[in-house]
C-alpha cells in the first residue's frame, strides 16, 4: 500500500476510535471493545473499498454493509460521521432519548443499510441483498461483519450454506476474531473454532488477515475481489479494545463505557497517536 | 343446489403468486423445502429464476427475505405457519418488523386442520405471535377467492404482511367476479339484531351456516368476516357491539391472542359488551382427519349454534 494512503487511513482510524470513545462515554453504556477491534476494517471499507455517497445514502448502485455484530454500532456510526453521513456531534447523543443514533444500528439512520443487533441475523440479510444484486445483474458488493462469538448462532451457518449454494460471490463476510465474548474467551465459553475451517467446509473462499495492519487488510480484500463463484469469508485476527491501552484484550470492555477519567486517558492516548502520525 | 366447490386457500395462494408474477417483476418467492405443500411450486414451475429454496432453514429464509426487500424486491417467504411465525418469530420481529421491510410471509398449514401430522405442526399461535409485532398486517382469508385477492392486496401494500392459509380444501362462497378485498375492512355477510358472529378463516363459512340455523330457531345473528386481523376493522365491530349487544368470535386458532382477543380488546375499550370466544382452547391438538378434528375442537357450525344460544340465554 502507498505509504501516504496508509498514513491517511491510520489517521482516519484514530479519529474513528475517538468517535467510539466519545459515543460510549456520552452514552454511559455501549460496547467499546468490539467497536475498537473493527475500527480499521470499517475505515478501510468506507475510505477505500465501498461505493457510497453521503449525499445520497440510498443510492441504488451503492455497496452495502450489514453490521451483523450490531452491538458495535459506535464504530459504524463513527465511520459514517467521519464520512459525512451525519454530523459528528450526533455521536455525543448516542443512545439518548430522541437521538438519531440508536443503541444498535437502525435502517432509518443515513448510511445504515440494515437494522441489526440480534446476533446471527445480519448475515442472512446480507445474503438477501447479494441475491437481489445477482437477480438484477447489479455490480454492487455486500459486506457483512460478524463477531467470532456470533458464530455460535445457528443462523450464521444456515446463511453460510445459502450463500455458497447460490454462489454469492458479491458477498464478503468478515469475522472479527478477537477471541473474546461476554462470558469470557470464545474457546472457553462454547467454542465456535475453528472458524476458518468451518467456512471453508461450507463452501466459502476463506482469507485471514491482520485486522490492524492496512497492508494486510488491502491484500485480503484484493484477493477477495478476484474470487468468483463463491462467497468470501475474511477472518480478521483482531485485538478487542485495540488502540486504547487499558481496553486491549480485556473482556470487561465488551460492554462497559469509560468513565470520565478513563475517557480522558483514552482520548489522550489517541490524540498522542494522531500527533505521532502527523509527524 | 349447485355442488359446493372446495379449494384449499394454500392452492389459491400458489395460483395468485403465479398470476401476479406476470405483471410484477419485483416479485420473488422463497420457500424452506415445502414448495409442494405450500403450493409455491406453482410459481416455481413458471418462474424458476425468481424462486429460491432456502432449504430447511426458516430463520435464514426470513433474513434473506429482509435483504431482498431492502434491495427493492417484493419477496414472499413461505413455510408452514408453525415455522414461519413460530420458529422464525424473532427474525421476523427484528429483521422484518423493526425495519418495516416490504416482506410478505405466506404461512400455510395453519391451525388444527393440518390434521394427521398432529400437534407439532398444528399452529394455533401464529396470529397471537404476529399481532405483537408493530406494523405487521395479518390476513387470514376465508376461502380461495379471498385468498387470491389478499395476495394481490399484499403485493400492492408496502410493508410487512403475514398471510395465513390452510391445508384443508374448504368451500368457496365468495364470487370471484364481484368480490372486493380491502386490507383492514371487515365484511358483513348477513345482518342480524340479536347477536353478531365475528369469524375469520375457515370459520367464516361455518358462521354463515350457523346463522341460518339460528335464524330458524328465532335468533337473528349478524355475521362479519374479519379477514384482516391487524389492523382490525374497529368500526364494523363497534357498530355490531352497539347494535346487537353480544359478540361471538370464531377462529381456527387459540382463543388466546387471536381474533377473539382482538375483538374483545376493541369492544372492552370503547363499547363493552359480552364477547364469547370460540377457538382452540388452551390446549394442543392431536392427529386425526381434519374434518373430525374441527368437530372435536368445536370449530364447526354446530358449536357456534350451541355457544350462541347459550350466550343469548345468559346475556340477553
């Protein structure tokens, strides 16, 4: 990847992370851990990959994204705000009464392609969108992001079977493999592993990538682009809470908002990172 | 008297899909390995490129339907009522109801008249489940003519619709040439002053027959067909409550949460009159021929007559 583009993406990703912290801090609730682990992925998709238009969010030929792991809405909202779908100010009223930004993604928010949050459902909806694209011979791609814990839901595998059967090669499912879910490590709760082997067995083309390295991300999506006749699953090896030192790889940050002190520390760390990148 | 023609509403559902598809290229049909039984096979044969079998995976099917609707299609997702409304309830609620997507759910084999397959497949709870989802339209056609008209109306309506069809062939009593269907509008089939029988689905014909028998015994019964259970036609029900003072409801569904509940809720809030509910009581069904089961569970004109007489005696 071109180093200037890479630096730009890294800076955007820091801003996205600041938005996540801003949102969850002001909401006094929400899910920062899994939001931070997909910040780089969403930054890449919305900055580089996806054909979307903030001035026309429902544009027919747009690429679609269904955040199947809907609890990480703060990451999606932060990226959409960064992209200009709505003012960044909205992040401060996340989860408040009367706010635009609901606790989980809602289809009525500009740029949000589907309401989601009940795990296992988004991937099926993404299959339906991809199927519609096939019926219409449309060029758009459909992306869906799942949690690794989410792969414990049976519906994920019903959808995996469907996507392969209908050869939905316009569908890319990214599994955020940060290894943690509410009750602990995914391997200790009720292991969905090996996730890569499972998707391969279901007839998907499987790619693994480093979720926090834009070169690796680019490589994975370039490979995905070349696949035909099969849906693509990208298993991203990620760190829950990535980018905020005290949140990294800590299950306790799955669904806890930072308090004022933690907010200040997180923002200071992210600001420092941004300054470093600007050098 | 001419022979009564009997057609299952699921047959008319399949026919309607096939007919509408010719003029509506947005129409696509999904099934979950039951196309032969739900009769979506009629559509599949004519339009294989717009038919998608999801396999035995109803939860996924509802999600796929949501995605299709979000991309401009008008999907009909079909399965037995037990699986469409029961198994897939939460997907219907969250992926179709909450985003208010233009998905039509074609649920067949509803009620006790599934027959021999027994309790696991006799869905007497689907209307109750679907009624709780905000914005969900629920239509339970009374005969083949109404079923076809309902499918057409569902295609024209923008938003989620749950259509309930039966397995059993039942008498056609509406005249296709003159029949008019409007979502949310009940139909008065017979006037009466002593009592009103409000029926839905295959119980409508039984109610009409029961009213004739009651008439002979000196009880003037009004008969109303409520094909749309949600949104329910409050006007026609409240008018009946005011004018006849007593309501009997008749449905092939649990007395909990279905038509009887909807009618009782309506009158309780605005014009309280006694409401006697005929339906499947708080119990499961069992195997047997559909016609015998309907009699056994009191879903027949004889029971409507008996319950109505009892109610008239008690309340009038």
